[in-house]
C-alpha cells in the first residue's frame, strides 16, 4: 500500500456531478464481474503498485468481506461524507440501503488491502462506461468500526508513607521543630487496565496547616511539637487521563505520626488473631470479616504499664474492586445476494434472495469497577510510664 497510486476516498471521482454513483453505472448492470481475473482491470492503475505490478488479488472474491464493503459504500455515499464534514459539490445519496443490500459486492470489488482490527482497508469497483473503464475507490472500515466499544474503566489509589521523622522522640515538656519526609510513590492510576499516571499530588500536614503541591517525595517542618502529640498527614492525587475519560480522577489517604517520649516503652510484642484461641478460623493478615471476634495476647512487655493514654481513631475507607470477565461470542451473518430469475427463454421474470450464511466469532472482555465503603475504629495506646 505504501505510495500506491489509488484514489483517496476523501476526494471522490465525479464529485462535481449530481447524479448518484449507482445511476452512473456502479450497479450490477455495468459493474465488471471478478475484475481481478480480467486483464484490463487487473492491470489498471487504480490497483497497481509503485512497481507497476497488480496488487495482490488473494483477498478479492471472499464473502467474508461483504459486510465491510457494504459499510464502505455507506461511508462513500456523498450525503454521508457531507455529514462527516467532507467538502463535496453535491450531497447526493449515491447508494441507498436497499441498493447496498441488493448486491453481492464482493463479486465486483478488487480488494487492494483488507481491513484488520487496527487499520482500514481499500477496494476498487470497476464499470464499463461504453468507451472505457470507470472506477470508484471504496474504504473498508476496520473490524471495530461497527462494534460497540466497551465502557472505559479506571482506578486511582493514593498511597502515603513516612520515610523519616527527625526527631521522633522528645523529652517530656520540651517543644521542638520536627522534620518529616513523606513519599507517595506507591500511588497508582489505571485506565482500561493500563497505567494512566498520577498528574498532580497535594499534601497537607497538621498542626501548622501546611499545604503544598509536590512530587513523589516531599519534606515538611512542623514547629513547636511536644512529646506525645500526633501529626496528621494527608495526600490527594489526581490523574488527568481519568478526568478526560469522564471517570473518578482523585483519591485521598492519610497517615498519623506519633511523636514519642524519651524513655517510654520501645517494643511491645503480641498476637492479634481470630477467636477461638488455638483454633483460629481465618488469618487476620488477609482480612477480618466485620462480624467476627478477635483476641489479643501480649507476649513481651514490661511487667506492667501505668497511666496509659489512649485515643480512638475512626473513619471510613473506600476500596476499589475491579471485576473482569471474558465472553466468547459466536453468531452468523447472512451475506447473501439477489439474483435474477429467468424463464425458459432467458427473460428475467423476477429476483430471488440467495443466502450465504457466514459464521463469525469474537471474544469480548467486560470490566466493571465497584467501590466498597467500610467503616473502621481502632485505638492508639500511648504508655506514659512503666513499672
């Protein structure tokens, strides 16, 4: 196809004539049957390569392409071209739907390039003009042209981690500036299963009401922090591709940083598992059903704790769940045609439809995204003293 001299369908032949192409002879009465088998048309410039050879004819005459040729004729009709914004001298209905379905066009179309799933093809119709040969180039839309495009699906998930806190502990009663480093590199966005990219990130840190846009990593200095206080960090991420697709394009997350006290308990180890102890029904690391009970067992801690301070933390979190299923499709299309019915003397007495059922197969993967909301409640425990 590269540099081959075939007519561009955007600039049709006989564009300045109001008469329809069907009436001008692009109908079975003057169309050339099996043009790839006839010397005059097989060697015609409309189907010649840059080397002067005829284009490969192996795709021509195949009823599998009938539907594509018919759709190409609809596109090629100048009234539809005018609707699509193509400048034409006359917005003529070159081929009506009845005319298009009344002919088995694959018997007349020389297919230069077949359509594929990713690209369009091209075919040429030849007709006898009485003094020579006329031709019309037909676009062949690709496989997806008439398919129903699946809805776009996308996800976006904010992820925030603390990579450094200096200092992380303070002496009781002391107030100091604390520098924290945050990283959001784990945030992801996808569109139709492909990475969509995070376009913008905005961070908030409190106390101090700090707010700043930034990259994957950012640093804040919080003033006059005292021991036992909590610094709340929040992140919002945005994806332009998801926004352009009309999908939810933002997500938020937060994380708390506890500033410890010098001398407080460093390590307390224990077990949090499903009841009943010794015959746990599920692994809490993989998820905790909302109606199930748990037990906690402190394994390694100082002898006792006193003056324990605790703080309830509650909220609501959203989980995005993507469900995907593939359907294998199989159907039949009647690429039939009308043929003349003749009497014993050869006179045409009518027309009859000749069916040509073609089996088609395809697969379609449907993806749906659901958002699940879940409420949570937990307690932060801060040991004040140890005995």
